[in-house]
């Protein structure tokens, strides 16, 4: 889990984010407010299982940000039964780069924490 502000140890290493621990149900709303960012390409049954698992978490994500490569390969029915707040963004295969997809997902997040 990454925290946006970073701590002194990470800043000294030239990095602006830090790794945080897990949270329990009794912690503040800010601590439990996080997004999940998922770069994807041709999502299938494993992807559906991942979304179901995210729904069942004791602390579900505020939203799930999907960065999908090639809209034509994204089956619309993959999202039909989810209760999650899904934000779907498509990019072209020509524009795909692992770092770009993740950074784009982070740019759509407004929470203090996120998983990539």
C-alpha cells in the first residue's frame, strides 16, 4: 500500500511514497480509504474472481480504477454483477507502457492510499 506523502526515510532516498502496514476496522476513515488500481488486458474469469474477492474484504476499496488496454478486448459483462465503484479507462495498445498505465491509474485516485 502506498501513501502519497512519504516519510523522511523515503524522501532521503529520493522517493516520495512510503509503504504502509495493514489497517483494522477500528481505525480512522482516512486510514481505511484506499483505491485499487488494476492495469488489465483481455480480462477473463480470473479477473471476475479478483473483483468478487475485493467485494468481500472487510474494508473494501473506495473505488477500483481499471486501466484497460484496447477497449475492443474488454467484455462489458465482466462488470455487470459487481457492487464495487468501478472507474474504467481505456488506452490504446500503442500507448501502453507498464509505468504509464499505473501512473495514469494513480492520477485518477483521490484517496491518501492506493494499491497497484
